[in-house]
C-alpha cells in the first residue's frame, strides 16, 4: 500500500484530508507528536488512534475521561471502521474515507431469470 491509496481522515470543519499512510497506528490528538494534531482544549493529547490490522482499519479510544465517538456512540475497545464513518474528538469531527477502489462494494449478482 502506498500513501496515495491509503485511507484518510477528512476534517469536517476545514474539509482538509489527512492521509493515514502506511503507519499501523495513526494518532489523533493535541500532542505535538500526534499524526493529526487537533487544536482544541476539549481534545485530549492522544485522543484516539486508527489501527491497521490485517488489511482492515479500527478505531481505539485512548482516554476514558474524554470519549471518542463513532457515528454518535462512544468507542469501547477496538472497533471496526467502515467507509464514511464519523469520528468525534472533543469538538472536532472527522470522516474516515477509504480509497475509492476499497470503498466500492461489489455489485450483487443478477437473479436467474
């Protein structure tokens, strides 16, 4: 996998995409060493991470006191991510987007006539 065909997090406020690249753990938070730095006091220094495992992507909350939300529900443990999932860290929202080739779903076979 090359960075150009990697998933991305789309910042819903700025509409700016952030490529996840080939890393296995992509950290989102206020920390200067986060892969995606969020400038909000309501976001923890290391708020959540996107984990690549076996060709699939998951989200893991990194703090319990300040929840990460996936499609409006708090993330508990390692949770699978689907294309277009909405993640919230503090006051910031992000869309998880797979490359178009990975997001496409195969067409259902035609029913016999």
